[in-house]
C-alpha cells in the first residue's frame, strides 16, 4: 500500500458497468515526508475520502476489486483507508 | 518476497471494513546488506511484527492469503520476522 494525497475528483458518464456508482478520485502518491512521489493515478474510493485528505491506496488489481466489492472489475487501484496519523520511529 | 525494516505504523480510523483489527506498518525495503533500498510502503501485519524489526514481506494479492477466507484488500503483507541473514 502507498500513502497518497487526494488531489481531485474524476467524473465519467460513459464507463464500464463495473464502475457504476463508484467514486473515482485522482491521487498523488507521497513519501513519508509528504512530498509527491511518482505520477498521479486514478483510484476508486469506498471509504468516503475527499480532496486534500491523506489516504492509503492499494495499487494491485484484485485487492482493488475487493475494495470495490465487485469481482473481475477492471480496476487497478483503490483507496482503502483515510490516514489519521503515521508514526515513524527515529 | 523481500527483506524490510519496520520503521513505523499507520493509524486509520476510517477504512475498509476488512482491515478492521489489522495493523498497518510502514516498511523500508532492504538490500542483501540490510541497507535501505527503494521506496517505503505500507503493509498489513500477519505475524505480529513490531517497529524496529527486520521482516520479510510479500507483494501482491498473496499478501491477503494469511487472512483467508476473509478478503483483505491489501497488496503487501508482512509474513515473517527475520532472525538472521547470511550472505557470502
């Protein structure tokens, strides 16, 4: 799983039926220092995340489909938690 | 599977219901010399690892197998605590 920041919403009217009712968010993976790392990607959200929130993202197909609660869904990333706190040992 | 050091943990109250009760740990992957290499990531803990420990973890859907038949939505999981690594 990766830490990421939600940076936007995505609206798509014409999409695969498995996406019906799913919320699509644009997320920017971040490092432990909160700095952007890599390219932004689209993730389905089932935990009610919003723009500016720090989240946990799975970037793997079947795990993402499970988060969505749908089998064989054509997704490869999902938000599975909203981060309250990250504690790093010195 | 890959070696890593547990360097922290993540607290998330609002999360997928299948993650309830699981611990989310921040991992720094390690090379064969046990030096940090590559990007940090977050993994579910299947064996009771703690911060500061050297562990090995698995990537991919297989990371959820320790919790089978529960469908845990994870792509990385800690599956062993390393006692010792020898390289020649």
